[in-house]
C-alpha cells in the first residue's frame, strides 16, 4: 500500500475501508462480466458489434473517485467501468446499448443510435433547456473517430477558466462554481498518434486549463504495437518537455501502472488537486494495461499477439492484480469468490432482462402483423402468397423491426387490386409504425425545442433619415460590440482575432474593451479551435469561433462533422453545443484562398445551419438570430465585402436575418436565377446586361443553404418564369447540385419547367491565382450572360440570335 493511500484510509474505519475496496472490486468484476457476456451476445448474433472495457477496469475506478459533480468527461469506448463507478451505467443498460434498444429510458446513452460503449449523460431536460450541471456528473457524448474526443475536451476545460476569471459570469449559475470543475479526457495509447491529440495537448498547455488526460496504454492499437505508434514507444517519455518547471508553466505528468489500485488512487487524487486548484493541465500515463478479449468482437488478438505477450497479459490483468492485492490485505478469499459468483448471476439476469425488454415491443408488433395478415388473407385472391409471408414471419423467434415491417410492406403489394377494411387497417398499421420508428431513428438532427433557430422571427434593419454609409466591416464590428455587451457569455476567438481584431478588422478594438479572455487570439490550430467552441458551448457559454478563411475550415471540418453536427442526433436531443463558427470566403485568390467549397461543407455538416449572407448587414442579422436560439451554425462572410459601403442601421444588435428564408432581390419574368454569396454580385451585373437585350431575370438570394427555402419561394418564382438557373462558384455538382435537388425534388419544381434547368459553376479544379486565374476558373459576368442568353435562344431563336 502506498503512503498517501494509507494516510487517506486511516481516516476511514477498517470496516469502511474494506467495504469501499470490495465495492470497487465488485464494480470491476461486474464490468468484466459484462464484457465477457457482451462478446458472447455478438458472437451468437443477438447484437451486431461489441467493443468493451475489459482490461481497463481498475484505473477507471480511481478516476471515478476523483470525479466530482460538475466535472466533465470526454473519453472513448473503453470507459464502461468508469461509467458504472459514477453510477451512470447499469449492467442492464450496458446490454440495452448492445442490442440497440431505442427507448432512451432503457438505453440512456444513445437510445440505440450509437454502438455500445459510447456513453453520455443528459445535459438537457425534455424541453431542451439546460439541466443543472453542478448537481450531476457530466459525460459528453462519445464519438468513434480515434482522438476525436480531444478537441472538445479542450473547450470543456477552458469553460472552467472562463467561469473562474470573468467576473460577470461568477454570479450563481448552473454550470460552474468558480471554475472548480475538471474536464477529464481518456484516450487509448495508439490514438495519441493522431494530430488531434498533440494539437489539443499543446493548446491546453498554452491555455493552462483544468484538464486531465488519462492515456489507457495497452501497448496496442488493434493489431499495431507501440513500436509503430509512438516514438520511443512511450508517450509520457516524449511529452516530458511539457512538464512545468521553474522555466515556465506546463503540465504535471504522472506515470502509473494500470493494475496498481492503491497507487492509482493516490495519483488521481494528486492530479485532481493540481488541476482543480491551480488550473494546470495534467497527463496521467496509465501503463501495463491489457485487453483480455482482444480489441473488439471483429477479431481475436491471438492473431497478432505472441504467446509471451498473451501470457504476460493474463498475469497483469488489472482485475487479477487487484484481487491479489486485496488478498494480501484481507486474506479472505471466500468474500471475493462470493462477489464474483454474485456478479455472474447479476450480469446474467441483467442481460436477460435487457433482451426481453428490448424484444417486448417488437414481438407485440410481430403479433399484430401476424393477426392483420391472417385477417387480410381471408378474403384476398392472393391468400396463399400472403399466408406464405405470414408463416415465414411466424417462425422468427427473435424478430427485428425490419423483418416485421418488411413483411407487412410486401404483403400490402398483394392487395393493390382489392378493397377491404382489413387492407386499410394494414395500410394504417404500416404508416403508424413507420412514423413511430422514424422518430426513433431520424429525430433530432436539429433542435425540436421551441427555441429552435428557424422560429426566430425576422426583425428588419431600420435606418435614420440621413443614413450614413460605412465600410461594411464597421457595421459588423458595431454589431459584435453590441453582442458582447448584451451577452456576457459570448466569447470570440481565433487566429488574429484578439489584438488586431481579425484580419479584416471586424472586431477592431473589442479586445481592449472586453478583455483578453472574451476576444482572444488563438494558435494556428483549427481543429482544436472548433473543439474549444464545442466544449464551451456544452457548458452554457456562447462561443463564436473563427476560422480565418473558408479553405482552412477543412482542418476543423472533421471535428465539426463528426462531433458537432452529430451531437443532437447522437444524443437524441439530450445534449447540445450551440457553437457559432465564423469564417470568410468566396471569390478569393488562388488554390487555397478561393473560398468556394460549399458543397463539401453542406454535405458534411447536416445538423448545423450553413449560412451565406450576401453582405455584412445580413451577416450581422444571422449572428443576432443565432444568439436568440441554441443551435450550431457556420456563417460564411464575403471576403470582398468588408470594404464595400453599406447603410448603417440604427437598430444594431436587434435586427435579425431569418433562417431558411430566401430573398428575391430582383423580380423578373423570363428566368429564375438562384445564387448566394459573392456570386450574386456577378449575377446582378449580368442581369443588368441581360435586361439590355430584353431578358428579364428574377434573382433570388438563397441566403441559407442549410436549411434551404423552407417556404418554397423558389417554386413560386419558377411557376411564374418556368425556367431555372443556379449560379455559384463551387465545383460542378457541388452546392449547385444540392440546390438543384432541393428545387426539383423537394419542391417538385420540375413540373413547371419549360427549359432544361442549368447550373453555372466554377471549373472542377481549384481556382488559379490572380484576376485572370479567377476569370478562367470561376463564372464571370460574361459566362452568366451567355449561358442565360443561350437558354433564351433555345426558347426564342428569332429574338435571341446565336452569339456563337
Ligand atoms: C480516425 C479513426 N481511425 C481509425 C479508427 C479505427 N480504430 C478504432 S479503435 C482503433 C485503435 C485504437 O487504439 P488505442 O487508441 O490504443 O485504444 P485501445 O482500443 O487500444 O484502447 C482503430 C485504429 C477509428 N475509429 N478512427
Ligand atoms: Mg491501445
């Protein structure tokens, strides 16, 4: 027993001491039994895939002891023991997750949407409002991409720093008590090879935030050993340079073996004191862990581990070692044997209960369909076919919803020519079942709460009689000023955002006014800037995280796509992170400054709003709208718009731009042109020239790509013009392909078209540099003119004679 641990335990009576250790041992054993039976459930076909926490139990017990209410975890799929130890996972819930039970009460971690092993706690109430995070232990919803949990971890930790250091936020709130909360990260040894790990690690050292990263080191990443993962095969060794010392702030680093229960408890205590009190980040390298059942249910580790390694793993299994240690103190094996036997029984019973609970509703549905098919077959000419389907379904002992519904849908086809009450019943049953299940599998991509961003009403900008024209960046700056003064929880950060007030001075002077924490410069690290925003937004702050140029969003795109955009969906509406991402793009210069890839963005970021304001008044209005609601969004400002003159509204901070509403900026009768962002300027010029030859175009600004035109105003325009042109500067089939699908399929506009719909886009390659590079890469005024002219030539060749 280590000294510190002995000291601690002296405070407990022997009885309490023993009780606590046996309680922990019990959790470890129950957790292991879950892993063992879980694997069996997959191998026998009852569950699809399993990834478990066997071999990592003991350090998680220690972490759970130091984890307090208000704290946050951002971890990965090995942490079932931790979840059990903080009282947020039962054995029955573990199996419900494995079976993908869609009832959130039975499976509170994802209602079956995520593979087992991906955990969360609920931070939102039924109405979508925040719960009190100080009264519970908080677990941010896990994701599968290795190290994807790291960027978010930075923001979760940074939030404590913000709450501790910004006076206005110190008033009692439900998120933080003076910033005393720790953000706990867990990561596998091999996943530390990812850039996200190193980027986050460095950033947390720079920011000095209360973050503790535990590396669960089992020497492998699936089959690939440490030799190919980590320099010197040792993550704490190579991170030594981060150790804080007299030369500067940095990390506290601990190294401990994962089977050493008492030492682990010491280390986690020390680590939490350092992080909580001093806001110093900590690394705990937990070594000598094992994976007794291999990586996942997809394979067996005997394929790639040597005999010696397998033998070593048996001897160093953390549960076995903990057992040996307990026996060395208490010398009573009977008690342990009884705990082990009881755990087996308990887990078996939990498994059975979870299975029966999961199957119950499906079996009900199966019975209903068997009954309906029997009834409907009686009078049907296709009786034998329907009965065949019925009998096949009847033989399935453990049916899936798919089997039940697919049988019903196929049976309905046999009744196309028949009319009966039974047929109607069957139709209704299918419709209802589909509706019910669609809620289970398809809900909550966006907020379904009353406060969702689509419901925020438009407030138009208003102007004084003698309106002043200003550089548009001044309008934007005044609006950010207003936002920062109205919302104390708003923070704006990114590269060059602080001291110079962003590269286009949309935030000029605001750091001076609001301080270095609220308007902050960040390192060049887009992925963790996104993560910082996500984590802070999860803790009640309202971050506006800036990506300097749209092209560099790609560095952060993975985390936005995998983490932020999926958050509400994967948590079934139980978590949110209303982060606003600010960037600028469109019509820039050169291959990596062209700012055009909106198609890539809108396809990867379903779950966020993607907004493309055509000027800074519209952009400012979007910020104001978003801050009134609680959903994540990306706003792409026009880089070439900051120096253009705009009218300065007198209701700065109040006016809003509605989400999902297009704007007709010029009416016309011959053709509808839909565009957005900087391309609109080109379109507007071309339209003036088209007017000179008698072509009257209607121009619609899409404004918000996600969601697009909820009122179907484009359809109304096409009903009038019967012709559609979509113009943008993305690649062919990029955002224009998306818009085409929205207009033709979703809005059903195809039926009103008298001409082939056309898209005018950039070339497939990225944009060449310079004025001429732009001219030959992206659509020009002449391109737009000629394409629309050619369209009209096809309609009326006599009036619009061929140009070429
Ligand atoms: C970005 C990404 N790449 C690959 C994978 C597939 N994958 C899942 S787990 C894993 C190994 C992780 O090893 P380690 O971090 O050591 O954690 P362990 O499973 O050993 O606890 C890999 C390659 C993934 N999930 N995400
Ligand atoms: Mg590993």
